[in-house]
C-alpha cells in the first residue's frame, strides 16, 4: 500500500505502471482549514474518497463540500484541489488510473458504448457521489472494495480492480446516470486554460526567484488582476502556491542524505535558508532536518 504525503500526487507522477496504470494513495491531514490537496491536474482519471472529516473540493471552477463516506470523480485533465473544512482533521484515499486500462482489445460493443464515451467525457461518472441514492451507494461500495483489494494486494488484484470499475460503469448505465461534460462554457474554459498556463510556468521555474509580474505576463494580466484571479481560482495566493510546490520538491530532495539542507533550499528556489526553514515548518509542522531524520529512520526500520 502506498502511504504517502500529499506531495506524492505530483502531476508528473506515474500512477502504477504500464502493465497496470492504477495506484491508490491514503493521505492523512492532521490540520483543518488549509489545503489537503494543492491545485493540480493530470491526464489520468481519479476517484477521491473521503474517509474522515469534510473537504471543500474544487473541480475546474466548481466548489462543493464532500463529507466522510462520499466520493468525487475527476476526469483526466480537470484541475482539482481540496481544502479541509470545519475543526476536524481529514483523511482520504485517491484512486488514480488511466482509463485506457479499461479499453477492449478489439472494438466491441463495450468499447463503443461505454469506454470510448468515458474517455471523451461524453458518458462519464457523476461528479459528486453520495450514499443518498441506490446507484451512489453501490458505487461507494465498489470503491471500498477497490481500496481493500489494493491495500491487501491479493493474487488477481488487477482482475478485482478492473472488474469493479466495469461494474461501476454498468451501475450508472442501468440507472441512466451518465454525465456529459464536453460542453463547458467558453468563459470557464478560458479561466481554466489561464490557470493551467500560470501553474505550468511556476512549476517550470520554481528553482529560481520568480516575480509575480512575469507569471502574470504569461496570461497576460496586470499583476493585481492576476493575484485576484489566482486567489479566486485556487484559494491561495501565487506565492503560497509557489512556496507549497517548492516545499513538495524539497521533501523529495531531503531523502538524499548527501545533500546539505542549504543546497536543497537553493535547488528549490529559496535564496535564504532561514526563510526556507520558516516556510517548511509552517507547511510540514517540522523543520527540514527533523523531516529528514524521521523519513530516514522510517526507511531504516523498513529495510
């Protein structure tokens, strides 16, 4: 089972492998009110199942609360993020998979009527899945079975998981609950494209000092307009997002004991180690050296 922190849901991460492109991630977030999942997207589809607490979830320009025992379906390419709600900590499981794993070897009725329309977002899963309906209850049970199978890794895991995903498609087909998400408004599409362009620029340049004005120029917007736009779309300022991304990259580098912490700080775009430590502590609830020691101790115990 992959027990990870939220930096493991990077946009460029390979989920599973070429033979079985699916992975499940169990993530616990002990503090309420801050992002549990930073704004990002990936080519794969995803089921996001809340185990504890409540999350204000964002998909593209839509926001809605998701409670424990409920799930969200995210089509490939959709921007998404999550923020803890209320006073309680939250935990969730993310099941990320390439829809091509469901494709038929030959173009048969299942491929034509269900798999291809799913990949094209013409007949896809409902966005918010709750136990309030018969089909919603059934989908959530299938997700629980997928999580249990992935955690225990039985012989035939691939069959169990694919079988459940096919049954989930059959469930919404029978109930007539497919959704067509190919008709996004032009205004929403423009906003999403602008946000993606800004995020990509930050991710490509995080290793050096980045001015807000140069990010805004990519869209283009004035600096003030861009800051308001970014905060509205992500509930973070550009600097908050950029620093969070830098810290996620730093957590990867800190696993290499030969790298000095000062070198890690410079590699992820912080000019001053004191500021790096301050931002790292605020986000990770420990210093970089404490994080490194804890992770290396865990690795030694597992080894």
